[in-house]
């Protein structure tokens, strides 16, 4: 009897959760929580659902979203191809964009991506200034000379320029911004909260999947 009662309660709780999720998703509407892009853009792999996060290390909203996005990535669907894209929408954003790709060249993005966010927002280190950035990098156990070489390399400059062009194609004017499968755009301002952004992201991934 107790086992039957526990099973009944479990089924009711699961049913309630499903209903709550359905209601939440039903409330996510185009024009309010996300934008349907007027012209879809090609993705790197048409067999995958591409998710791009345009960010800037100095953006407090990006910093708030980052831990939730990182947790989401740990269990992201296998058919999703995710990529961080350091935005370069203002002159002082270029330092962070070049730092991101320099670390990628050195294979250190996984190690320092979170630490750069923390240094800027928690520790109040002005990593937007190159000399301060280079000195800070050296203190993290990274060869400063190698970092500077990668930072100033043609490949990094070229990648930053391509990302700036990509941001213009999507007509971005702020971050964080998520592009889903080259078709949909949502942002922190549209979803209201970091968790809201993740909720909208999941809905749009399902939508893109159903359209494949």
C-alpha cells in the first residue's frame, strides 16, 4: 500500500512538472522573448543545431549568465554545436576578443576563461588594458611572451575581424546574445533573467530541431 501510494505521488509530481514546463514554454513568444531573424544564416555544420554566444568579458550580464550557461553546456544535447564568440562591438572590446583567441591558440581557454571573468568583475582588475592583461596572464602561469605573440598574430586578428563581421550580419547591438541555428536570436534583455535566457535557449533548440 505504501509503495503504491508513493508511486502515485511520484506520478503526480512528474505530471505537475511536465505541465509547468509546458506552460512556461507556451509563454515564450516571438517578438518578446526572441527574434526570428529576417534572413537565416548558414551554420558551420548543417547536421547540428548551432548555438553561438556573443559575449564581452567586461559585461556584467554576460558574467551573470556564464555559470548557468556553463552548467547547461555540461549536459548539452548531443546534436548541439556550441561556440563562444567574443564580441567586438566597441573599440575597448577588442582586447578581450584577442585575449580569448590567444588563449585558444595556446590551448588555455578552458583554464582561464572563467578566471578572466572573475578578475574583471570580482577582483576589479582592468584587463581591458593590454599591459595589465599581459602582466596578469604571466601571473597565471602562462608564458607571457608566447601569449603576446599569439595575441598579436595574424590568425587572431583575422578571427576577431571575422567575428566582428558576423556580429554585423546578425545586427547585434549588445551582449549577451545567443544565436540559435542561424535563425533565432535571444538576449539577456529579452528573457529578463539568466535562467530565463537558458529557458528560452532550450525552447529554441527544440524548435530548430523540429524544423530540421
